[in-house]
């Protein structure tokens, strides 16, 4: 589709690392745990822990309030696939308060 872009990225989470709360605009997001264990929480839903081989999806406009490596000693790795509007930013962190 000429107005959509498909992007795949690998995200490394060192031990005990987390991402700032963020959104992915109007992108559809698919995340797959390649290594380790990751806890994820979307606004309005309970936090869920995902292990190697498990996955989740985020609908366009979702507010991702938590993404963290649950281990203090082992890294975690995600493959994330975005289907976005061409030219849109793939991740926008919440403003700092």
C-alpha cells in the first residue's frame, strides 16, 4: 500500500531496563519476545508478563505506559513490527512532567 510503511526493529533491553511511557501514533504494533522476559502494560489494561516466544499487539493510538525487562541480571530482546502511515514517527515518548 503506497500510504503505509512496514518497519521491523530489534529492541534490546539490558537487565532491569525500562522504556518511558509512549505512543506509536496510528501504527499497528506487533511485539515478539526473542529473549528474556518483558512486562508490558497498555493504558486501561493490566500489566502482562511475556516470556521468550510470546507476543502481543497494540492497536493504533494505544498508550504504552510500561515496558520493562523483569530480570536484574539477564538481557531481554524484542522484535517489533510497525504498520504505520508513511512518514509518521514510530515512537513518541510522553512529555516529561
